[in-house]
């Protein structure tokens, strides 16, 4: 655990030091849970979005995109249920004046139980060595069974309270478990009350409630209200999907953990419209497809898992999270939700306009059902960074370590750095700049001559550049350069004329889109 939190601190510091992520409005000491992406951050984020967009829209004949406005008619949020039901249970600590999500406090208590179980498992694994059978140990060890039983009991109570919206019960759980304020240790809690997560603002020309607008808390509604526009203009037949990438805003109560939980963030959502009754099939389909998307990046399976929802959101009849093993444990990275006809049906009712699809095969009209895939771009960014950032011994140089961002080459912010061996050797500089000016038409490349070659390599390793090209005296004679591989440190001599082709093959996003 301690090791993990060190990794997390390192990741936050690294993100700032190398221009990936800055705290918003830092000169004013920052704005909590709002972040800005720096020069390398924006490149990586754009690449994540491109990977998602291409695999969704470009690779599917039956998925098209939209880019809807952030502001929507206020009735949208009534129909979607967000005005009445998009709440989190809030609890204040009377002594510290800190505010928490009651369910998160309870979940964190459950995380501690899981950590205790893991500690027992690790201890036993060490003791028994190769003979250790984890499954048998988990199902027979008394202490582990006790923790598991307690965990199960709390989980069930929490799920029931959340589903029923029973705020008094949530408070009771916190009291029964003697949960204290993580910062001050105080157990002096207020009652639990509901807190709506939507930010609101006001239209200029209409006073009062009528002019109240919300900043969208999810991008999905911009897709639903455009369902007919898109279906008619693209002549798509069900099943088909609409994809969108865009900002969403939530007034989160506990907004810690860096870019994991932000108040302004970006979502990549796809709503897949289907025949009523076919939701189970498509739900399973998208579950698998989305897991495959994550795995294509080389993320090991043990870092990813499915987690079924205990308490469903107001719009869903089935929901599963793809969780990632973040430095602070397994948490939601993406949600796959079977949303039934909840949204389109409600928009139809509240707008008074027919929102239906005529199915030529069935020869009938219906309100389509929906299976949604919804992933936070920022959480994906955090997942990638936390997996990619490693400190390792330099291959072939015992005792020497380097900081390395092992991002997939197709997502790396800079694909190749062009470095002259000596910065005060005009001929090398000219040649290196020539190569740089050539390659920049094809990729995001960087020219750098601001330090010794060793220093320049280390800097490129730290920002995840998969390739470095070094121009040396031999290059002047035979028009070849050294191409250095970030991970293996292998160096190969390649003709300058072949550089573009070689790099293209290795950084091409195509390899991810299988
Ligand atoms: P959580 O339980 O963590 O609050 P959620 O279940 O409310 O998340 P969804 O409404 O399913 O999240 O949103 C879909 C995706 O949007 C999430 O899987 C996550 O990646 C992302 N997301 C949601 N809230 C935030 C946030 N505050 N900051 C960053 N990303 C977010």
C-alpha cells in the first residue's frame, strides 16, 4: 500500500515536471479537482481520443459521431432524471468541517478489509512458497473468512441503502462501523443528505428558474436528443451507434485522487441503439469489445477486471464497470450500461414528440433500447500513465537507473526525437534539423540539442518518446543515423531515406485497431 502511494506521488510530480498536467489556476493556488493539460499531456490525451474515435467510428460501419453543445434545454435534465436523481449522499464532519460522500467512506472501510485479506494472503504465500494454493487458503483460513464475511455484510447493507435511497441507514452504517474522518479522526458526523451533482448557470435574457441552465453532467443526452436527426440523415438501421467525445461537469463532493475524480472532465461515450429485448446480447458484446480495446494497448489482464454494479443508476437495468488497478487500488475506468428505453422514452414523453424507429424487418415502430459504453478520457490518461511510469535499471548498465514512460508508441506524445551528437558542430546540427523538418510532416517529432546526448535520451525516456535518432559524424559520410529504441535501448544503423517508413510502421495506430 505504502509503495503504491509513493508511486502515485511520483506520478503526480512527474506529470507536472514534464509538462503533462498542471493544477488549474496554479498562480492562485489552484482550483480543487480542476486540471490543465500541458504540452505533452494534450498530445497524449488527443492520441487516446483518436484511438477511441477510430476504433468506434472509423472501424464500425454502423457507428457515427456527433459533437453536441454542452448547454442543453433544461427539460433535458428533467427527462433524463438528473434533476431528481443525480445525487450523492453527503455527510459533513462537524469538527473538521470536511465534507464526504457517505458511500465512499463506507467503501473505503471495505477497501481496508480487502487490504487486510491481501496482507494475510501475501504473508501465507511467503511462508509456504511454491506449495501455496491461494484459492484453498482464501476458502479455509479463519481470519480471511471472517474479513470476507464482514466485507460481504457491509457490501449488502450499503447496496440496499443506496438502492432504497435510505440516508438514515447510511448514517447508521457509518456509526456501526465507527468510521472516523480520515483527516481528523473525529466521529462527530452530521446527518446524511442528498446533494445534486449538477452545476447550474443562468441564461442572460431570462430571469429566475426558467432561465436556469445546467452544464451537462454526461455527454450521452446530446446523443439521445439527436437520435432522430442522426438516424434520418445517415439512414442507419438498428442496431447502430452514435459516438461522442466531450466535456462533462460534476460538482463532486470528494474530489481527491488527482485526475481520477474531477469537476470538469472529458467523456468518450457511445450509445448503441437496439431492438427492445436484445439488450442482453449487446451488453455482453460491448463488455467484451471494450475489454479488448484496453488489452490491445498491452495492459496486462491482471490490471483490469469487470465489476458488476451492486446498486444500479436510475436509468440502468444492468451495469458493469471495467476497473483498473490504479495506484490506489481497483477503481472504475469505464462503465457499460444497459439503459433500456429510459432516456428516449422520457424525452418522447416530456417533449411531446415521437422519438421512434420504424423497423422495416419487423414492420413496426418502437422506442429503441440502448446499451452504452462510457469512459472518462482523463481516467484513461491516469490509467495509462500509472502503468507506464517505471523506474528501471538501465539495460546493460548495472546500478544505473532511469525513469521511463513506457507508453504504447501509437499513443506516445512525441514519436521521435532528432538529436545531433554535438550541438556546436554546425554540419551535424544542419543535418539533424533537415531530418526534423522532413519528419515533422508525418509525425509529432522533436529536435533537441540543449544538452549532452545522455541527458537528452533521459529526457525523452521520461516523456515516453519511443525512438531517438542520433546524427553523428558517420552520418555525414554515409547518410545513415542511429535509431535508438526506448525500451530495449537497441541501436540500429538506418539510412535517413528509410527513417519515415521504419518509424511509421512502429507507431502506426493501425496495429491497435485489430
Ligand atoms: P464514479 O462511481 O467513480 O463516480 P460514475 O459511475 O458516476 O463514476 P459514470 O456516470 O458511469 O461514472 O461515468 C462514466 C465514466 O466517466 C466513468 O467510468 C469515468 O471514467 C468517467 N467519470 C465519471 N465521473 C468522473 C469524474 N468526476 N472525473 C473524471 N472522470 C469521471
